[in-house]
């Protein structure tokens, strides 16, 4: 009970909940924007990977994409954060807020994973769909954008939801570059009196609730997509 009383004083009486709310907003901001960046980059990379490689340009682009995906999938995200914030920014003479750097790194990292997810989604669509679009006179890019990609997103929606969940949980490492996220906010409450049991238990509970909400929303979207398919 003493540990809970200490937590209550720090969280309610001394306004620790304000830091937690700001940390929650930061966590969601990094994860959501990072996923959006990842979807855009991942879709572009996936298209590069599936287009025919008869000419030099597609081959060169494919090689660049392979290096990009290999780096971001082959190194820990915390290392990518440290390189981005403490190496690249000083080397390039750029000054960006740590939250912006974290969001960019999360987006780049997500793009590497989403590219493979999207590639699998594109390949799951019947090739006849693309050929039918080309037969109607649509350029390859238009046929991909308007016919293939919308259908592939339906197929990979659960996997994209899992990627979002991973990003939310991985935001716990952004404190390495002095970002006050959800994890750091609860740790600061524990630091006040060196009582960490209750803050960390509440931290785990908050993450669990967030993940459950995301899972519920993804299932809801899946149901609506299935209903729309039945009506068609």
C-alpha cells in the first residue's frame, strides 16, 4: 500500500499525470506518423521490387532498395536512433527536435518492413487484375495505384495492424535521445521516490490497453471491408 500511496501522490497530487499524458501523445505521434511514412515508402519500394527488371533503371532502383531494406531490417532501431541523432545530424549540420528525428527514424524503419508486407500483398492479387487494367489502356503506374494496391491493402490490413503495434511498443526506446515518451514519463514518476513497482505496472497496463484498442479497431475495419465486398 505504501508504494501505491507514493505513486498516487506523484501521479495525482504532484501532477505526474500531465507528464504521462504528454508522453502518451508523443508515443502515439511517433508511431502513427512513423507508420504513415512507412506505408508510403514501403509501397514505393514494393512497386520497385515487383516491376520487370528489363532496363537498367529498375535494376539500379532495386539494388538501392535492397541496401535500404537490408540496413533497416539488419540493425536494431535503437542503433538507428543513435546514428540519426548523434552522428548524422552533427555531420550534416542539421538541428532537429528529438521527436522529429525519432519520427523520421521510425518511418524509415517501418518502410523497410512495410515494403515486404506490401510486396507480399501485391503478389497476392491475381495478376489478371493488372493485365486487365493494362488491356484497358491504363499505364503500369496507374493500374498499380488504382487496381492492385487497393486490393493488396485489404489483404495485408491485419499485418499492417501488427506493424503499428510493434511501433507503439518500440517507442519505449526513444528516451535514448532524450524524448519524453510514455515509458520515460512513468520512469520519472518512479525516480521521484525510487519506487518503481507501481509506475511500471501501470506502464504495462497502459501499453496493454493501447494494443487492445488497436487490435479492436483493426478487427472492426476488417469486418467493414468484408461487408463492403459482400455488397459488391
